[in-house]
């Protein structure tokens, strides 16, 4: 939703929705996208809206009768709008065919489905709960953008690990490529520190980044001697052969810091591309 609210059209439709049905839309306001005055005004309007509806329901019989007979409060229109909201959601989250023929086939399938489903809508009972057929897909629409942002973060962030004193790995939080380079910079800057044993030196100078069997690991022996091990998945290997032939492991010694940073950047790009497939 954050991306839509950056446009004038998105904000206009949001405020229209807030004016018509504030009880629903007010929950999607936050301090990143609205000022404190706007949020306070929206909450005041929501309170007045709720109070007015409750008072009118109990004190104005004509209002209660009109609400009970509103067309959108019953099955057919509510269910029909809900179906179209689900279809719109499908278009938002599913990759559409690139060619015209595929797009036409999609539209034909949707039209046949809706034509077959339409008689069923007429048989559904009339009840105010039919509004759930609108509210549920509308809520899912509002969650599309946050989920996309979360998914993008997962694709661009990888967990990193270090070595304990017993040379076992210790997992850490997910980091982006820039943060991974800062971690590597910290290890590289401590490369010339003295250690009491070779085991302690290996634990202090070894770190890596990985995801589902793919990893890049460094052991910084000196500022100009960096051992690097990279394990990546071979592209285009069938899934049933990946266990035996899918992984490719390379070991090499890097001459310095710049080459290490280039390896980290390349690894993050390759893993992100693999996740998008």
C-alpha cells in the first residue's frame, strides 16, 4: 500500500474510502505516510461516524429500515463485487502472459468462470454478513504491497555466520549486501591481530554468508591472503539431479580486500537471481 499512497490518485482514493467507511480504512494509517494531524482528524471522524450510526440505528426507525434494504448490504451485489476483487487480486499477484494470445485466453477463462458462477450468486441468502465477501479481498489487496516489500527484503538479505572457539558455526541475523561488506571490512581490519593458537586465529578470522546450501566463506590469513570458498547451485540442472550434480564448489585465494568485496557482491547477486527463478 505504501507505493500506491505515494501518488496523488492513491491518496485521493484513500481519503474517499476513509470518508465513506472510516471504521475500515482508519486502521491502515501510520506515521510514515500521514501526519499526526491527519491521523487525529481521521480518528475523530471515525468516532463521530460510529456514534452517529449507533444513535441513528436506535433512535431513527426509518434509518434502520433503509439500512436493512440497501442493495449492497445483500448477497448478489456484495458477492459479485467480491468475485471481481479476487479477480483483480489475481491480476496483481500472478505474472500475466507476455503475448496477446495468452492474455486473451486468460480473459476467456475468467469470463467462463464468472458466467458459470453468476447463477450461484442468486441462490445465496441475503444477509449483512455478505459484506465479508468484499472486506476480505479488500484487506488482502491492502496486504499485497507489504508482503512484496517483505519478500524483496528476504531475497536481498542473507544470514551470516562466524566461528566459535570450538570451530562450530554461529548463525547471525540476515544482512543486505552493503551490511555484508561492512562485516567483511571489520574482519579484514583485524587480520593482523596476533592469536595464541592457529585454532583461535581460524575462529577469529573466518566468516561467511549463506542460504539453503549456497554459501561464500572467507578465512583472512593476512590482508593480502584471503582464502575464499564459494558454493553455488548450477543453473538448469533438473531438480531430481540437484542433490548430486546441482552444487558447484570453488576454492581460491584472493590477493586483497577489493577482490573480497567483489566476490561478496557477485554472490549476493547470484543468490537473488536464483531466488527469482
